[in-house]
């Protein structure tokens, strides 16, 4: 059985309370990993083209309030 299959089995057998606790932990974990990836990509310049495009569209009046 692969590690993923073992994790799936374990998660499937959690009680509702433990599943809720795991879900909360995983959401926090996933958000932290995502934030770290964005920070890494930003420092590496991988987002420069998107930032430039967004600024250009804003300056051209193509933006609207959120």
C-alpha cells in the first residue's frame, strides 16, 4: 500500500471530531505552503510579467473597485 493510500485510509476512518480537527490543520498547512510558494516565486521574478500586466491595465482604467 502506498503512503497516499495509507493516508486516505487513515483519514477515512477518522471520527467526525478528529476529521474536523484534521481539516482545520490541513487548511492552515496548505495556506502556509501556498504563501511560501508565492513568496519564492515573487523573489525569483516569476510574477513580474503578471504584475506588469496588472499595473498596465490599472493605468489604462481597466480596473474596477472590488
